[in-house]
């Protein structure tokens, strides 16, 4: 068996980090709070085994299995789950059986779907599903059990429960393969229908193509006539093109001469224009020089005007600045006077504060001395008060504790007295309730008798079960024999019907052909068919168009060669054929020699058994293809043989059916006996259970009374001892309370000291208030002295700054007065410079005007020379354009001739000189009129165009299509053969599945009955097949009778009973076909403690009896205590699951070692 070793998850749902779940032998438990991700482990196991339904994965689409992110972690785009399998037993499917370890990996990318790998190789999802289905597991396996699965079984229809039987029979993979074969069969039948439709369509297309081929032939004839007339027209076009080419050359020569003359005139005009243009640069340079000089003088004039204006503005600004400086000097003088006055005032205030501080210092020292004396007195009084309080508190605490203990002892004595009275009353009641052991002994005797009866019933039931098994096997053999006989009969009947149809379809035109009256020995059909041929289709009635006339047998017929038997010896025929058959000899070989040929008389012929014919006149017909008559004769002989065989098989089928009915009746009787025996066995079980319960109840009641009586006696003795001890303690406490001292004197002393302490504290407070006021005044004066010093420094700094500012203002006043004197003389100087510059500007203007006039005259002369040159160049350009047009015409004619030559080569496939040969016209021969040729060409072209689209490849396409149809007919034969094989394969799969399902049903039923009794502690239950005779389509109904209830269907049981019944069925299936792993997801949730204990014991038994590894998810403490290893699923980080593990067996071993050491 393939074993599951390890499950690895990464990015799957809440398991974002890589997580490994070890699946070891025995029971592995998984615990954790609700919503932490325990079920995600089960879903990961189901997902990696090929689950395709997102709904069963609790999602709307398969991408929902990828980690969707949390508050602290981003979403993933990939999820991967891998499952490691142990295949050292080599029980995996053949495709993977070569590996010791098999790793199945399923990986999904968001938006891209899943892919599967087995040991690193890409595989299909179908391959993975079949791998686990063959290993009795898979995503839909009954080995994956959850509360939802229990509910599905309870609420499922009987036909839906059949899947449990299929899994128990191990035919889940077989069922998948049958379904796949059925899909292939339907696909093959669909392909066959489509192929027949395509063949019909192609045949129609073939007929159309043949018609198109005839049309294409007519099209080619028209095209040949059009080609001949087009050749004549192209010859006419070539003559026209040659004439146009000569005229264009003459025009080109005249244009070239004109261009040469105008080129000479233009050259002369160009030289004149160049001479005039050479004078212009010197004149332009002279004019530019005078203009620049004049412009510079104007700029200097404008600069002097701006300088004069600037001087006036500077004089005004200096005058304003002098006035402002004088005002600033006056303001600075006032500020300096104020500063000196403030310094004197602050110095006087500082002297007064210093004098006040000297007188206050002595008063402060006296106040501080008095405060210290009062504080020392208060401290001594406080110490005395504390000592007295401590002594009083200690005495009072001791008194309170003793009184509290005294009250507690009083309450304890009261409770002890009450308990003592209750125990005495209970002791009397138990003594009165104690019974004798006689009823217990009677119950033991009844239990032994019930167990003996149960053993006898078990032996009877076992014998009947063996008898039922033998008869069931006999019934299966009889059913198979009956089905085989019926199938053989149906096959022969079908073949007989087919032969009759063929014989009716092959009938000749005659109403009753002579062939129907013949009977030939098997093996000689080909000889008779070759000998008579189509003559066999002639009728025997005189009214038929072709018939055999009844004439007397002639006696003068020649004899056949020696050693040759007539064909008449092998054929039973009417008398009218005897003459013909007597002249046909039968030879054993497939060839004859010349001598035998020469011995044949006229009208005689020889035939071989294989169908070769030799006639007397030399005609020889080989046996390569049998005639229709031969085939019909073979069909008739085959039909007779089949009818004899059918009679024999019908007799055999009747016997097989009678035998099957008898065996089935015997099986039904045995099943009824077995049912009664099973009911008796269940009744015996119930009797044993009831007797055992009564015995157990009496024994428990007797033991319980004895235990309670012993406990009550012990409690009485203990209560008496405790009551005596409590009374002694109470006496000692009372004596101790009376010996405590009186504290009246200490309390009076405490009151006196508290009054004295209050007076001293009042005096100390008054002195401290005076001292604080003195300190505050000193602080205020000290702060004012600091402020005075700061103000003095500030006024001193201001006085210094004012003096510096006055000195700076005096300097600036002197500088400003000097500038004013300078700016007063500046405008007169600038006026003199302006007058001198105006004279120079006037002279420069005259020189500039003369140079401009000279330049203007030269430019006019240059313009006239340019005009004459342009006119000459225009005439030359026109002449050149005329020459270019002539050259273009010549070139166009050349191109037209080349195009015409290409057209001839393209349309006619020859040179221009040979075009007339295509029209069958010799060189020098008169051509038909051009207009007549054009008219005929147009008429033929219109006739061709009126034909519409023509498929010129029709003949070739018809040949290709014919080959395609033949290929499809071969494909049709292959499809028919494949359909037959698929139908036979499906029948074999159904037969095997039916046999395995019935065997599994018996085993599951037995296991279910046993497990039901063990889980319920009694009762009875069994399974039945319903709704269909074929087990492959039957439903599975559960009948259960818990202890004390009647037999009923499972849906009428209570919730807990339904859960236990469903678990019994699941474990029965599991025992019939153990899976490598069994996952139980909170299946113990609806069970009470007693049923959980039974459930755990059953799982432990399964662990020891099978090699299955159990994975249990539970919240129940009893279940968690039974597992070997415990995994915990936590969610310390919201939305992210983590896995922790504890090996309980290893922990127990470690504890034992520590205790021993």
C-alpha cells in the first residue's frame, strides 16, 4: 500500500509560510481554536489529490486558495501544496511504480490555473486523480471524513450512497475508465455520423466539380480564339507605335537646334550684367562708411544731453541729502541728553536698594533661629505619640485576632455538629438500604445462559452465511451462463436477419429466380456461380422475360473428359438445369493442360472449386472476383448453417434460463433463512446485552452501597476527632482574651501630647510665614539690582552709539557740501561740447547724401542688366522645355513599344515578330480588316465573360476529392472497428465492476453489522440494494435498529444515532478497502463522552489491524488524549496560521526516564 508521509504547504489559504505536516503511523491529532485554519490542512490534502470544485474548497473560484494578504503581509500570487508518498512496496500504478518515493506537487498562479508535477515531471490532473483513485484515496474518497461528510451520508439518496460501495470495491478508477470509454464511444459515433455527412457532402461536390470541368474545357476553347484575334490586334498596335516613334524623333531634332541658338544670346547678356555688378560693392562700402560716421556723431550728441540731465538730477539729490543729515544730527543730540539723564536716575535707585538690604539681614537670622527651635520641639512630641500609638495598636490587634478566632471556632463547632448529625442519618439510611447477593447471583446465571445461546446462534448463522455464499456463486455462474447463451442467441439472430436482408436486397428482376430452387454443397458455391453466372438470376416461370424452359433431358449429349465429375453431382437443382449442369465438369486444380482443353466438346466447360472457368471455345475466366450469384449461394449456405445452430442455441438458452431460475430461487430461500438467522442472532445479542446490563447494574449498585457505607463510617470518626480538637482550642482562646492588659492611661497621655503638638505647629507656621515674606522681599530687591545694572549698561551703550553717529553725520555733511559745489559747474561744460558737436554733424550729413545718390544710379543700371538677362534666360528655358517635351515623347514611344512587346510576351507567350504566327497568318499575307478583327474579339470576350466564374482546376480538384472520399471510406471502416472494440471494452468493464461491487457489498454489510453492534453496544443493522436490478445502478439503503428500538431507515434515528450509524458505514467501507490515510475532521462533535470513548477504541483497533495512518481534528479532550502525536494550529498573527507539534509518546517516555532517574 502506498503510504502518505508528509504534506507541505506554501501560500495556501492562511498558511502563507512554508509549513510541513508529518503524517506518521498511528493516530496524529490536530487541535486549535475555531477559525485558526485546521480545516485548511484537510482542504490542502484534498486539493493536491486533484479537487476541481472551488465550491468544495469554500471559495467562489480556485484562485481563492491563494493567500489573500493580511494587515501586515501582502497577498501572494502563487500557492503550492506537495504530498510525499512512500512506494517501497511497489504498489503504485505502473507509470510511477519505479520510484521508492513519489512527490505529487500542485501549483496555482493567480489568473493562470493549476499545474501538476509528479517527481518533477509535468502530468495531467487526470493522471493524479487516477493515481490516488487506484490507491483507494482521492479528493472525494470516503477516507476524508468530516461533519459535512456525515451529514451528506445521512441526507443522501440511496443512489448517491452507492459511491461508498464503489470505493469499497475499488472500482472508482474502473468507473472513471468506463466513463472515459463511454465518452470515447460517443465521440466515435459522433465522428462516424459526421464522417458520413462529410462523405455525402463531398460526393455532391464531386458531381459539381465534374460539371465545372466541362465548363472549363469550353472556356479554354474560347480563350484560344480570343488569343488569335488578340494577336492580330497587337500587330496593328505595333505598326502604329513604330510610326509615332519616327515623328517624335523629327520634332526632337528641331527643338535641339533652337536651344543652341538661345544659349549663345543668353551668354552675351550674362557678361554685361557681371560687369555692371562689379562696380556696386565699392560704392556701397563708401556709402556705408559715411552713414556710420554720421550715426556715431548723432549718438555722441544724445549722450551729452543725457549727461547734462544727470548732472542736474545729482545736484538736486545732494541738496536734499544735506537737509536730511542736518535733521538727523539734531535728533541724535537729543537722544544723547536723554541717556545721560536716565543713567543718573538709575544710580540713585541702586544706592537706596543696597542700604535696605543691609538692615534686613539681621532680622532674617533671628526668624530662622526661632523656627528651628519650634521644629525640634514638634519632632520630640511626634516621636512620643508614635511610640504610644504603636503600643496601643499592637494590643488592640492581638485582641481583635483572638476574638475573630473565637468566632471562627464557634462557627466550626456548629458546622461539625451539623455534619455529624447528617453522617449519622446517612449511615442509618445506607444500613437500611443494603440488600442480599441473591439477586446478583441470579443475574450471573442468566448471563451465562444468554451467552451460550448466542454462541449457538452464531454457529447457525455462520453455516447459513457459507451456504448463501456458495449459492450466490452458483447464481452468478448461472447468470453469466444465461447471459452468455442469450448473447450468443442474439448474435446469431442478428446475423440471420442480416443475411435475409442481403438475400432480399440481392434478388434479381425475376419474381422467382432459379437460384432460389438450388442447393449446393458447402464449398462449391464459387464453382456453381462461375459456371452459370447471371443465368442463375433467370426465373422458372414461363411469364418471366428471362426464364429456364422445361424441356426433356437429351440423351445425345457428349460425355465429359475421363476422370471429370459433372457439377450436377454436387448440386440439388430442378430437372430443367440437369442438361446444363451435366455439361459442366469440376476439376480439383486451379489450372488445366492443353490436352484436357482439347477434349472439351462444344457447349462444355470446366470449373475449379475456387471459381476459375474454362469454356470449350477457349474463353477463360479467373477466380479473382466472385460473381453476385456466388456470393448469394454462400449467403444461402451460411443462412442454413446458422438456422441449425440457432435451434441448438435456443435449446441451450432455455435450459440455462431454467437452471438460473432454479438456482436463484434456492438463493432466495437461503437468503430468507439467513435473514431469520441474523434476526435470531440480533435477538440473542440483545438478550445478552440486556442480561449483562442487569447484572452490571446490580453489581455496581452493591459495590456502590458498600463503598458509600465505608466512607460514611470514616467520616463519622473523623468528625468526632475534629469536634473534640475544636472545643479545646476555643477554651484556650477565651483564657488568652481575659489576660490582655487595660490601656486607659496610655490613651490619656496620647490626648495631652496631641494638643501640645497642635499648639507648637501653629507657632511654627506663623514664624515661617514671616521668614518667607522677608526672603521674598530680599529676592525682589536682588532682581531689581540686576535689572538696574542691565539698564545702566544699555543707556551707556546708547550714549556711546549716539556720539559715534554724530561724528559720522558731520563727516557726511562736509562730503555732501563738496559734491554740491562740483555739480553746480558741470552743466556749463556740457553746453560748450554740444555746440562744437552740432557743427561736425552738419558737415557729415552733406557727405552722406552725395554717396547715397551715386549708389542709387549704379543700382538702376544693374537692375536694367538683370532684366535683359532674365528675358533671355526665359526664352532659353522655353526652348529647353520644348526639347524636353520632344525627348519625353520619344521616350514615351519607346516605353509604349516596350509595353507592347511585354504585352505580347505576357498575353501570347512569344515575341512581337511571331505574333501573327499564332493567328495562323504567314508573313506577307494580307491581314483581315482591323474593325472586323476588333468586333470578333469583343464578341468572343463577351461570350467568355458571360460564362461567369470558371474553375479551371475543376478536373484536378475532382481527382483530389475522389482520393479524399476513398480515404474517408477507409476511415469509416476504422471507426466502425474502433466502436466495436469500445463497446466490448465497456461490456467487460461493466461485468468486472458488477462482480466486484457484489463481493464488496457482502463484505461491507458484514463489517457494518459488526461495527454497529460494537458502537451501540447492541442492536442490529444491515444494508440493502434498492431501486434497480443492476448493482451498478442500484441504491444503497441503511436499515438500523439501535438497542431497544425497532428496525427502521436511518433518517428516522436521532442525531447522535445517525452520526454513529454513518460512522459505522464509513468504517465498514474502510475495512473492506483500506486507504493509506484516513482524515477525521471533528466527527466526534455530536457524540457524548460514552460514544466518544467507543469511537476512540474503534479507531485504535483499526490502527492495529490495518496499516492506515489516521489524521484526527478534534476539540474533545478524550480524543486528544488517545493520539500519539499532537499538532497545534495557532493564529498569533491575524490571518496567518502556524503549525506546532508535540510527540506525546516521546514525551511519556521522557517523563518515565526522569522519574526512574
